[in-house]
């Protein structure tokens, strides 16, 4: 009922709506309406109640519920169901459980904060409540396991395009980071479940530092991490940004499934590459080796050239820029 009341208040911007009208529309008592209004206020909705005039919605909170995201959402499937959690250990873990129980493609698990947010290579993803965006998208693409890595590039392009829409200039650091200037603001963690060459489902977790302040980061983290607010001096509405990412993701993703090629996203990543033409250190089981980035191929692999003349197409692992802290 909370949702219906919100709909009624939202469809009467700047106007009082009487308790009697709402109770009549929903077929419930006025006391029940009052109870739901109290819940909405607790969730952060600024609603004035007047015994004579009824209720007026003054402002909506910036939360990642479907109610708030949907007004900016233009997708058909992606994000049409959002499971909103105030706090969870990790949205990826939550989404993986749901996916294992048959949750449909396109469902998003979004949290205001995470207690055990995870990054690649077992790293922690610091997830303070209400500052960033932490969400995981459940997908069931009919693709080979080997192509799953392309979904990270598609996601990176979707985040990049959404940030560009806000007037920012993002760069993609292969395989899964988005930078503003020399600092990382976003990380992507793609996890698949399946057997050899048969993908059952996959989850794509995206963490984006949005309105974080300097004090939200340790001194050590500040050398390499930042937020949209710190880089631009502006505060962003997180629900709008989440919708923006999903809006860009949907056509890139279904275009990829249809054509069998992620060229559009890869092209975006190439044009906005942080590493292209630069020297990097490749960290893998062979140790740390210096190399020059020569491009990104159509499989989403990073092409590098070592100083001894060898060339390699990297499928994963870790690369770090030699002339910048990352
Ligand atoms: C990385 O940079 O290594 C990837 C970071 C991914 C963080 C996101 S936040 C939402 C989702 N839940 C997690 O536990 N991790 C991802």
C-alpha cells in the first residue's frame, strides 16, 4: 500500500491530497493511510500532514528503491525488479543466492551500504551507507563461458556513458575499473556460475563512489580512489545515476547477444582507455613484468608488448600503470 500512496502523492506535485481521497482510492481506513504515511516518512520522504488538508509530498529521499529509480528508467527488462536492502554483506553474494534459486534476468539487488563488499583479487570494497551505489545485476545470457568477460567491458561502457551524461570525463582501466583523472571511482566484479563451457547465470556487481567525502577514505586509499563528488565538486542523485547505468547497459547487452559481438562497448572502452599506449606492469603467476599496451581486441583481451619483443593478449589478472598510483 505504501507504493500506491506514494504514487498518489507523486501524481499531485505541490498539492495536498486528503486522507479521505487516498482511503477511498485504496479501499482502506484513514488510520491505515496514516500508518503508511508514517512509514514513508521514516524511509526519508518529506511529507507534511495537515488535519484539514491531508498530505503533501515535499521531497523524496535519494534511495535506490524501484520507486525512486523507475522515474528515470527507460529499460524493458534490466532493473524492472529492484530488490532494495538497507544493508547487506555483499550484493553479489545476495544476488548469487537469488540466481541459484531461479531469479529472472534483469533483476537488480541494490544496497544502501555493504558490510563485506568485495572487489577483485579478494580485496575489500568499502561501502559506506548512502554515499555510493552498490548493486548487482542478475543475467542469464546464452553465451559461452569464454565470452563472459565481455560483460565486464559492456558494464564499463554503460557506467562510462552514464557518467558522461552528467558532464564527467571517465576513463576505463582494463578490465574493470572506471577512473576520473588519476583515481578510481568505480569497480566491477563479474562472477559466473556454470560448468565447462555452459553458463547458467552470472552476476555483475558494480560499486561506484558517488557522494563520498575525503574522510570516507583512508589516507592510503585516497592516493588511488576518489568519488564523483570529490572530482567534480558536485553532489549527485544516486537513484538517477543508477537508472542511467541500467539505461545504457540494456541496449549494449542485448545488442551483444543479438550480434554476437560486443564491438560497440569495446569501441567505447578503446576510445576511453586509461592504459592505451602506456607502460604497465602485468602481475600474474609469472610475476611482475613491464609491458606496453597496444590495444584491446574483439574478445576484450588487453594486447601488450613486452620489451623482449614478446606479445601477449591478457584475459584477466592485474595490470597497474607504471607512471600513476593505482
Ligand atoms: C573491484 O574494483 O575490484 C570490483 C569492486 C566491485 C564492488 C561491487 S559493490 C556491489 C557488488 N557487491 C560486492 O560485494 N562487490 C560488488
